[in-house]
């Protein structure tokens, strides 16, 4: 589906933009909703963080490069540590044996599986010792089709702290992500658009 078609079908967009200026690093997340063919912000813009090495240009994201992929991606599922959260999005509770495979040689690369059901030698624990994945949304990057080595486990989740970058995800404060998860609606075909202004 073309970029224009994707955007045309959506009435909820999360826009993640690099607003850095000289040596000041600043990433901003905007929540936009379409009303009568006009896009409007829903909340005040949120401060956000991205991968430690910035945005990867479209098509250039690779496993372990510390970059956030640029592009337009669907948002289909939220997840978290609680048994349920206030959201209209499909929600999956993270359990102790849930992992996301980042082993490029594994059959289940870039998939959420049970640790006991994979031969992957490298993966990310979904139930962490911190609160980073207490609330999260899967960014459907490299999911259809999955191309081995092009990057895995790209989420919108809680940040470690203001200005502390991620390994490639987009992250915001806990307060911000609770608002976003409560607002998103699958009926609106929500999208996330990531990248620099150009």
C-alpha cells in the first residue's frame, strides 16, 4: 500500500520528529487526529527519545545499529505488565517467559514468542526488571514481510529518563504513554510516522 493510501485511511497519527538545533538534541512526539479532513493535535506535544544513533534513513535500519527506523508504520497492538489497561487497542499482558527474538539466524526472528518455544540464541526479555515495558505499543516495522537483519523489537515505550536514548525504539514518559494508549483506537487505523524533517 502506498504511503498516501496508508495516511488517507488513517484518522490517528503519531508523528515523531527530530527537532534538534545545532548541538541541542530534541525529539518531539505529536498525537494528531483527523476531523473533517483537517489534522489537529490532540495533546500538547510530548518530549520523546529515539535510538542513540538517531533515525536510520528509510530502508537503512539494521539489527543492532542503535537507530530508529524512518517511515510510516501501523500500530496494531499494545502490551504491558498489568493484566489489563485502559485502551481500545488489542492488548497483551507480558508474562515472565515472553521474549522478542532478535537472533537473525532464528526462524522466529522479530517475533514475540515464549522462551521455552524457541532455539534463538539472542532475544529481548519482554518482562523487564524495570518499568520500560510496563506500557508499550508495537511499531509494525519489519513485520510484513520480516527481513532478517533489518531490525527487530521496535516499540513505543516508557523512557529511562528525559534525554536518555534507546537502542532503536521511540520512548516517552510513563504519563505520556498512558495518554497515548488511552487515545489510540484500531477503528482509526492508527499510524506512526518517524524521521527527520527532510
